[in-house]
């Protein structure tokens, strides 16, 4: 056996196994991430009561889940006059110096009842409607801007867009990589349970050149898609679970992080076992193994003992996979609970 080749393959597997530790702070375990709903508080004042056609609008945007201000938002205000259907073209809000605050000054073409539409283009897409009564100065309820002020609070649910498609695609790739990784372990277990005599080392000999590459590729894909999921498919808006302080303040956020930490530990152990399996396959493929190690005594046969070790490593990795699947299910449940706890007010 070419030891130089074995070294290269093992290094490839080590790199993939190391990368696989990263996404365990990044497992999605959820269907949707927080941050889809944005709360908007819009205040409209008439700076000069003698010019009632001019209104100054101020918008304060926060994420509905954690009440954090929305920075970098793109907001437009447009309108249509109820009497006659006159259109007011979209006007963009400009960001203020305080995070989450935006302002726009509107000069209405004429008095009347205006059906206004507030559109959010970034960080997602959504819209809401409000009605504005634009009246002459004599009909205003007061002579100061404060007395003429109006305020509206509503929530915009951002629409389905290409980011959601990308999120689903990454989750799909993440799942395929996990299936590929645990499928490799399943092949090894099946070989020891169902193949006997020369059939088993022959099968392992064919599997050996592919195992380090397939395992390294699947673990690397798990890492890349896991990091993406950490940011965009986690219980928080970007940067996702890496916002540990905010995660700790979320309902069930601490429990979510605890399960995620345990899941990281299981994947770390599984990655170490994978490196040992890469070497174990090469040894088992060259040994004249006979019988089924699940039923035969391994103590009397050194070759059998080495085969039994490889089988134990593969079975342990499968058991860790089941534990990780259980962790994903628990994380999904905790994520849903955190959504409900945010949306349903406490009694």
C-alpha cells in the first residue's frame, strides 16, 4: 500500500472533518428564520401650519422578533388621491443619523383624502397602506406642528423572494451532504453484516480510494452550507446564532444554544472517528477476514479484531448521526416555541 497516497487522503479527510466543526454553530433546524416581520412606526407632522400641503414623515423600523433597529432599509412612499385618482409618484425615505430612523418630506399636489402606500424594498420586500387627510390650515385641529402630528404603527411581513429560494437550496444541499456522509458509514456496517469471505475485503478495497474523497467532500459541504445557515436560516436575522447576546435574550434562545453545543460535540467526535475509519478501511481491505464479526469471537483472530474495530467505528458514527438528527428536531421545536413566544403576548 502506498503510504504517501494514504497520507494525502487522510489530510484531505482531516481538512473536511475540521471544517465540519464550524457549521455546528450554524445548524438551521428550522423552517423559517426570524426577521421576516418588520414593525414600522410612522409619524407625520405639518412643520408649518400655514403650508398644510407639506408633510414631514418620520419612520422608525425595528425587527419584530428582537426589537433591533433596521439599518440599510430602502423605503418608498407613494399615494393616490381618493377623489379623482391623482397619483403621487414614489418618494424615497432618507436615513437619519440614528439607526432605524428614516425621514421624507412630501408636498401633496392638492387637498383631499390620500391613500398612501409604504413599500419596503430592502432588507426584503413588503408594503402597508395608510390614509392621510390633507386639509386646509383652517381645518387643522391645532396651530402647532405637535398638535397636527399623526402617528401610525403597523407590521410589514416581508414577501417571499430570491433569498428564500437560496435559503431552501442551501438547506437541501446541507441535507444531501449529511445523507452522503452517513450513507458511507452505513455501507461499511452493511459490508460487515452481509458480506462474508473474500467479498468483504474486495468491497472495502473498492471503497477505500473513494472514502476519503467522498467523506471530505461531504464534510466540507456540511461546513459551507452550515455557515450559510448559521447566518440566514437560524432563529435570528444575520448574523444569526453568532449574535450570542441577542440569542440569550430570545425566548428559549439559551436552550437552543445548549442543544446546538451538544450537537457540535457529537459532530466533533464523529469527525475524529472518520479519520480513524479512513485508515481502518485500508487495513480491513487487505485482511483475509472470515465470518461475521457481529456473531464471531474477535479475540481469537487478530484480523477479526481489526475488522471489528472498523465496524465499531462505523456503528458509533451512525449512532452519533441519530443523536444529531434528534438534536435537529429539538432545535426546530425550540425555534417554533421562540416564534410563538414573540408573537403571543404574555398573559
